C-alpha cells in the first residue's frame, strides 16, 4: 500500500483551485474544515448539487464533478471507460485534498466515488473520512444492462421510469438530444464497467436510498445494504428516505443534514453559522 501524504505536506491547494473543467465549487467560507466532493448520476451534471450550497455551513467546501459530454463540456471528448474517467477525476481533485474530505456519489456516481477512493489511495493521498453511496448497489453486485446501445426512445423511457428528468425536457427535441447524449455516454461507462477485486476501504460507508427506488428494492436496501457492507472494514450504515430513485431532490435538506452529521456532528448542532431558509 502506498504511504499517504499528510494534508499539511501538500503543495498549495489554494493555487490548485484555479478553473478546472472537472470541478465546480460552491462555497463562501474562507477557511473550511472539510471538503465534500460530489459525483453525479448517469446523465447528470455538477449542477445537480448546486442547491446543496445554500444548506452548507461555512466549515464545508462543496465541490462537484462535471463529467465531459454535457452542458459547458459538451464538446469535450468522452471518457473511454470507468478507468479513464476516474483517473481524470483523481487528477483534478488530488491537489485539492488539503483537509479531511468525504465523497458522495449518487447512482453511477457511487461507483465512481468508490473507484476514486481506491485511485486516490493508490496515488498516496489520504483516504476519505466517509464515503456516501446513494441509489445504487455496490460495484460487482449492481445489475447492468445494454441501454447505451438502445435507441433514443428507449433511453428516454428509462429516464421517465427513474424520474429526475422533466417531461418538458424529454418532449423538447433539442433538449432531449443534449440530455440523451450525456446519458448514453454515462450508461456506456457504467454498463461496461467491471470492477476489479480490491481490498476493502477503511472508512465508514453510508448507504442512502429511496424506499421506492426501482433500482433498489426496499427490503434489499434495508437488510443487505446493496452489498456495500463488504467493501469496507469500518462501519456501514443504511438510511432509507421516502421517495424514488431521485429522492434527493424533495428530501434535500434531510439528505444534506445526514451527510453533515456523519461528517462531524458539530456541523448540525448550532455553531457560528446560520441555517438558511431556502429549501
């Protein structure tokens, strides 16, 4: 195992926070104590996590990853597969790990987060304080399909089934084309992904899911943690929220509060910050 480089020994992370096509940063605090790195679902963008910024205390720096082939990165080349995607994300976030951090990934993002934790460890970076896996069974146990090879109507039907994409977007030919380009790119990555055998992580792992998520049955989510418990030597916790695959949107405040409380209880028990009233 590669020896980790202490936080204080890292090169200037402030300088490394210059514009990066992979990173979106939404923080107001000048000296946060923690960094929360969020990885989107298939077809999703960094902007999915932007509403979280209004709920973050100044002690937490919120970073979100912007995958290529969408929004302002529509013309950037697609990643060939999970390995290339994770290596590029590790290149982007590695210089920013100057304080304790946690990883949060939703759906496909949970697999990216798990691979990222291993890649950062391989490079000698400190491991995450916590890993939050949302809306997907563990790598190696999650079911995969061949949706990336299907036509646009089939892909659009899958998005409608999972929720999270408005009918107005799917009914607009221009917007639908943009969305499906990103979805097909990401489905290809996650559906061709075959995780390697790796030693378990050493950080606590938190599994979050919607009770009515069609991707994870409620019984499996509650009783087996979708296979995630086998991927760490530390404690695994399961939290089931009311809702479907995109329970995070209506339950945003509860999800963020859960993440902050697990990161450090002091972040949700008063302190100097004032909680905003926005949802």
